[in-house]
């Protein structure tokens, strides 16, 4: 995950420096890390680190993890993150189902819920369902009701099909659901629940989770389920674009005057893929997905293609094989160094998007530039 890894001793950037320290505590795990190591890795003075760690201990975010022998003098006290000191809810709104998870500061899932959802039922009805599921999930695990009563709850991350405005938390014309156009989902949920809310596309959330989990370099996460989209990570950061609209992968036209797509255009990769899936022609769906992936690889020169979504999960080998075959053919034609870009199924399964939605909330705590 791309981030600034040195700190500055300025009061104005205290939260930035705290995030640096928290991220190192998280990475150290149960073994912990000493204040001296924290100072060396962040570039902060030992005095600044001592003040930050003292504050984190007061807030219950850090605790002693024992002592470690030093090269001279008394043994060093090592500190660790307290994962249960903070939690985030992540909600994945698909067109026909809702998945919600509660994670701790380590990103470990401590609770989950799955239920049917009709994204076309109307904004207010959907907001009510999401709010109720989030409240019940938190109450089940943290014994807190209402949601704002959970002292350790940092907020709610929501991921759903785009396009949308990530900065303002406002939806655009979600393909197939024009009634959502302009709806301020972030503010509606924040008012209802009384906690901070972050909204992003499902593909971006999944890509963020993969990057935080150690998937390095530049990659594309292609999500084929009830729709088709992409999450792009370039140089370790989720690429959302100037208007947070990047990754509308499914609506690249690859067949002029082709089948009509829900977006109103013809011959989109999404429409062709879904039509092939509906016919049971999974090899053809994988080939079409591979054509779209090859266009993306040629445009961005990325390192890796990861596949996810329920349609891929139903036949993972078919889709990996089909997409890889198109990329291999393109690489042979172009003769570039390094061969074809590798293709594999993304980790996380059906819960990857929901977990990524929770990471939208955790990111600022640790200074992740997601």
C-alpha cells in the first residue's frame, strides 16, 4: 500500500504522525515494536514518538507487549496495537443482496451478515435496510445500540456499483437503476446512523482490500457478477480519476452496433459477457472478458489482472484460462519483454468487497493512501 513513510515534527501534522506510528504497530503484530524502532522508521524524534505512544496508550489503542533485549543498557519495552480498540462496518450493496462485515483494527472479520436486497426498491427503503443491518451487526458483536453508542466504532464504509462521486458520496446513474442518480447516499446514512460514512464503488473497495493485504505494484481487479467493473491500483494507490469515475471497465465498447447494454450504448463488454453467461457459454464470456482485459493492459501496462465476483467464483478455472489465453496471444503478437501479464482469482471470495468497504474507514487511521 503506497504511503508516506517518514514523519515531521509539526503540531499541524500530529494526526499524520500518529497514523505513521499506528501503521507500524499494526504491521508489527503481536510481537510489537520498540519506541526506538518507531523513531528510526518514521524519522520522528524519540520525544515525539514517546508523546504519540503515550497518547495511544491512554486511548487504549496501544499496549505493552513485553520487553526485548537491547545492544546496551536496559531492555526495551515493546508496544503493540490493540485490535479490539477500534472497529469498522463494511457493507457491500449488490443489485440483489447485501453483505455486511464488522472488522477490528487489524482488518480481522469479527461479525458478518448476508441478506437479500433489491437495489431498485428505492433509495429510502435501501437506506433503511442498510442502516438496520449495520445496527444489528454492531449490536450483536459490540452490544451497542444505537450504532453511535459503540465507542470503538469508527464508521461505516459502503461499496456498490457505480458510477458515483466518491468524494461527495453521491450516486450517479447506476446502470439499470437510474432512480439513484444524484442521491446523497453518504449523508443519508450518516444522518440515520450518527457515525462517519464513506461511499465508493464495489470494485475500488475490493482493490483497496487487496492492496492493503499486500498485493503490490499496479494491477486491475475485474469484478464480474450481476454487472462488470474494474478497480485499478496504480503504483500502490487506488486510481479513481479526476472525477472519481475511473474503472467503468464494463462499458467500453468492443462491438459496434452490438447488443444493447443497460447503460444505453451497444456492444459493451458487460452486455456481451452477461449475455454469454445467460446462455451458459462461459468460455465465450471469458474470451470477451479477456478482450476487455487486454485493452486495459495495453492502455495502462499493469503488472497483474485479478478476477472476482460471483460469476467468476462459479467457474474460476474457466475464466482464468480464457482471460489468460487472450493476454498470452496479445503478448506473443507484440513480442514485448516479460511475456504475458499473469491472471489469477483474487483472494477474499464473496466477502472481499464488504471487507474492502470496511478498509475505506480504516485507511485514514493508518495513513493509507487508498
